[in-house]
C-alpha cells in the first residue's frame, strides 16, 4: 500500500491514492514533542513522545540518551533508539564542527518484534523486520511529496506512529535557535 504524507501546520495526514485520510497525526499540546495518532474515525489510538533519560545509571548506557516512545492508553508499546553515523563518509566529527552527527539508523522494539529504520544517502528510509523490507519512506527534505510504502500486515495507526518516530529521527540534528 502506498500512502501520501500531507503535512499541515501542526499535523500530518496519511492518505491513500484516492485522497482518503486513513490516519492523522497532531500535537498533543500546543508546545512539545508529544503527538496523537488518530484513526479515520477520530479515535486516538497511539501517542508518541521523546523521553529524556535521567543521568547515567546502570540501566542506561549514556547520560544524555533519549528514548523515542509509542504509547497506547499510557502504556508503552514500542521503544526506539537512535544510532549515529560512524562510517568514513559521515563521521561523528563532521567537517563542519558545529553540525551534530546525523541519526543514521533507528531500532524500534515493539510487540511486532524489532524493526530497523535505515537512512539512505538520499534521505529516504528503508524499514526492515527480520532482514525483510516491510516499508519505504521517500526522501525527506525535498520539494516532492513524501510517500510511505508499507506492508498491509500492520495497522495503519501503528505505521503513523512509526512515521512520527522517523520524523523525530530525521530532525534530531536540527539546531534550535532561541
């Protein structure tokens, strides 16, 4: 199935080829990263958020780590971790030292198993489960529309939640100017 992602001012719509909205993503509050995932009937199914972890303890590997979460009825159903590029083409010490490293990969641990979201050189993404491709997101940061090609095996609202985690991932290296 191929869905078009239509970005609004504070929301996103996932639409099929006929223009029918199958899921909607909107902000949970006026400010903040938390988003609501709403089905075609207007029911909130999932919420997503970025969770900043406390200082380093035995259970977390880094003091400045973040977790990217999907919740259903306030219960976590998926947790994602980002991995940053370390290959020779895109090292952690970027040529422009003020630029933070790009998130290169995300692993999402959910009830469906571990999904791997891998960033491509064109800023498109490939989503795999057990080394099998289950989804593709067309390149971000272009003037063309963004499409999500997905396996119909999983519910659309869960795919919308994954898309929101991908949004978090793709904007992880953005500068925030105050």
